[in-house]
């Protein structure tokens, strides 16, 4: 299974403010949806709560210290460890699992994933949640796709 971090990040590395994305870009949201549809998404509890519901046509996996939560939604599952969540997805033969936030999950997983797909929002904003620094000793920028309101940076791990 391929593990991929996907994030929308401002020029000053902000990803959130008060549990919300501090901008609205329909084109970027559409890009995210098309990228993740029919795959698994892994997120922290706060990210899930900020979205407000499971993302449709995706296997939604939420990391929470209180993983005893049960869901009646057949596409929503809770786990209290990254390893358990990844194992669960592997057992279901998931081909791609996208890590979609928040900052604590990105921080924990940035060295465990195979790729980074960063929608770079071309301005600075105020925020209280940040994307971790991308260390170019470990990551190689392979490609930048240009869109009218954002650019997508695709990184792969450097060969060690």
C-alpha cells in the first residue's frame, strides 16, 4: 500500500486556524477530491470534526485517543494508533491511503509515507496549525503542476 501525505499549505506553512482551513479555493478542493476519491483517507480526530462528516466515496480512518467510538457508517473507522490504522487498510487491500491532516498526524507520519503532494497556496495567512518542514535531505521535489490559484508540489523520498 502506498502512503501519501496530501495537504494544502500557504507560503508560510499554515494549514489551519481555529480548526478550519483559513482560505477557500474551490479548484483546490476539487483537486483534492479527484485525487483521493475511491481511496482511503487517514486523519486525526480534530480534522474529522472540522470536516463534519465522512468524505464520500472514500474509506475514512480517524485516529483518536478514544478509539472505542463506534460508527454506524460503513466507511468510517476509528483507531488509536497509526500502525493499527495502516494494518487495517492493508487487510482491506487498499492501494493508496492519503494522510489528510492535521498537523500532529503530518508530523508523526512525514517520515513514514512514500510521497508528499502539497497544494501550495500562493499567499501567507495567519494560522495556528502548520505543516512540518520538508527536509530536502530526505525528500526530492519531482514535479510542480501549475493551476490558476495554486501549484501542486510532488515529492518522493530521496534514495538513501
